[in-house]
């Protein structure tokens, strides 16, 4: 998808996508992580300046930057995808379009560097939709919104790491499990964590969410080591359910 194409919708033109907001941008990065926040099912208005879903993702970006600082001789760009609309908005899939446009911007600015997407809720869905982009090495999806009819065929060959709180009342963990099984059946490399005692907002056990997401993203880029249980899960194929509900750090 072209990076500057306007999207037409009922009530007029939504407009061109908003440029990436860089949290860290070294002169010649070897890799990149893009962070995508949550949103709503519907909503054509732009996110407000004080946007709680966006603020919720800032500690994830900081955790990635801290982790990247330990990568010997490697540099990492960290950016935030900015949406035109607060909502997904049905077949328009506005957040996914914005994620794809952000990846086009990334290539234009940095070249085709290996990239991992970290997305929460609607941002997780957008990251999973955009994962077919040739730069994307993998996705870390946090409490992702995964409807039962969400496509998975395009994830063949991609690494997909899914973390979901067992107390989530907004996006059902069972839907994430079903998505993971279908993605694995279509050739994706999938592993999943269950964050015990935590819900949708990522507030309970926040530090565990931040550390796990950052560590997994960096490992997918070769800037760290994958946990042994994740490596074993990523090697599984078909509809094998093993490795999709790994307890994250035990019960709290």
C-alpha cells in the first residue's frame, strides 16, 4: 500500500497517514521496533493529544531502548505508529493501513532493515495484519484483538509471539489461542504466554509485560536470546496446541 494515499469513508476523506514518531533513531540502525497502541472498534475521529492507549505503550518503547543498549555493536531504531483514527472501522481496517504506511515510511527513511512490531489490543491486530511486509521478522502481540474470522494465511514464515492475561474481559484469551492455532497451521512460527493474574490494560504485573515484550522483540531481531520454551514452541507445526499458554513467570 502506498504511504500517502488518502482513505475515503462515509462523511468524507479521512486523509493521509501520520508520520512515524521516533523514540530512538541512531544514524544508521541495524534493525527497528515499531510500537502500536490500542484503540476502539469504531471511531473516525483522530486520537486525542492526551491518549491513554498511546501512553500505555511508552514503557514498552523505553524497555526496548534499554534492552537494545546492551546489544554489542548493534543499533536499533524505535518508533511509534500514529493512527489517523481511533477506531478499526470495519473493512476499512484503518489501524492496519496506518501500520502498513508506517512500514513504508520506515523503508524510505532507514532502508529495508529487519523490523519487529509490538502491538496491544487493536494495535496487536494491526501488527498481525501488517506482518506480511517484507521487513517484518515477527510480531509481539499483547492482549491482541483477534476476531474468529481474522486472516492468518499471510503469516507463513513469520514469528508470532502472543501474550494474553488470563483475566482479560475485553479481548478473550480463547480467541488468541484459536488465532494462534490457525496461524501455526498456515505455517507461522507461534508461541504464546499467559500472564497470570493480569487483565486487558496491562497494568497488573506491568513490569513483567514490559520486560517480556522487549526481550522477545529483541530476541527476534537477533539482539538477545529467546527463552528455551519459546524456541521449542516456535518449532512446532500444524495445530499442535503446545507452547501457546506458557505461564509468564508463574502465578502472582
